[in-house]
C-alpha cells in the first residue's frame, strides 16, 4: 500500500466513523442497545490509528534521511 492509498483509506474510514456515530445516536434516541455498534466504532477507530501510524512510517521513508537539512549547512 502506498502513501496515497493509506491517506485515501483514512479519509474513507473517517467518513464511515461519522456515519457510525450518527447511527449510534439514532439507536440511543430509539432506546435500542448500542453496545455492538459502539464496539464496531472502537474497532474502526483502532483501524484508523493503525493507518495513521502506517502513513507516518511511509512519510518518513519517502522523506529520506536529509529532510530538513540545508546542503552545505553547518552540522552543529
């Protein structure tokens, strides 16, 4: 999976989380148990955290070791 794929998946999952939260609110208003929906939400949020970690790792690999350094600059 490349960086853009991971970013796209994060965005998709964030939209899904928003929908899940709205669904939980609807269930709560209707007086229906939300335990399973809340567990799904927790798993979705954990998936997003994992994707964000993967994104950060890929960004570091892409930036390379010289990121933030000026050529010919002092190394103090």
